[in-house]
């Protein structure tokens, strides 16, 4: 690379203080605790699972799912969602707070 003439050189004599300093107690060497994660594969809440179903590329108008509730599991075809209920093809309203698990039927 070609050397620049001396008139284009800047002298840099000051300290830069624009770096962030971050402190974390997660990796403190004094405490030897390991973070334990649950062994559950699906760490999602029911709302997150429903959101993932409605935003998947498989969902256009309706999607077949298996819904597990307190009273048992059933296969339903979901077409919509309100704030508190899922709407099925048969115009059933299933309360979201009674759902224990929901997954796609293949």
C-alpha cells in the first residue's frame, strides 16, 4: 500500500470512551452453579404454539390440529382465533385457557 504524505496523518492522543461495559453474574467464578433447563422438548406456551400454527406456511385458511384439554384430546380443523377462543370449522369456540397442548395433525 502506498504511504500517505505526512500532511494526511492524524495524531491520535486521546482515550476513546464509547465502548459499553457489561457486567454479568451468570459466569461468576466464585459460584459453581449450573443452569438447569427442563428436559421438555416443547418449551413453548400454548399462546406461542397457536401463534406458530397460524403463522406457519401450512396455514392458509384452515389447519388440522390435535387439541389436548382436561377432558381429553380431539382432532379439530381450526379456521380462526379470537383473544380467548379458537374457532373451528364446525363453528365451535374452544377456550384457550382449557387447552393443555396443541399440535399439527399430519
